[in-house]
């Protein structure tokens, strides 16, 4: 949902022993606070849409969260300071 031509940043943080965190940051419209509880629910869609007015099945984040949790990790959303979204996940590192 980031504006066309805008940067989407990806950061890796491996400073926590035994874990890696990946952050994906954009400057899109963000997620209204009233709809954040729906983000990871199957078939739930939020009202904010991308510039191209694309539609969503409401499955992507639910599947991603399930996949991450099956690998003993966590997936979450945070609003980005000055607008946009941060989606992040943490996974244990392989031994």
C-alpha cells in the first residue's frame, strides 16, 4: 500500500542472541487504529487501500503469521513514526 515510487525499506536486526528480526517499513497510509485487530485474521480486510485501489482476499497476513508461528517466531504490526507501517517478524536462528 505504499505510494508508487516510494521506498520500502527492509532491515535485519540480529542483535538478540539466537534470534533475527526482519522489519519492512513503508510510507503508505498506515492502518487505522480501529482496524488493527483485524490485520492477521483470515478474510478480514481493512478500509485503507493502495493507490491502485487493488482488492485483497484478506489472507496474506494471516498466512504469513501462521507460517512464522510454525517456525517458532512472531509477526506483528507497528505504526511508523511520521506515517506508514512497520511489519516485523522474529525467528529463531538455526543452530
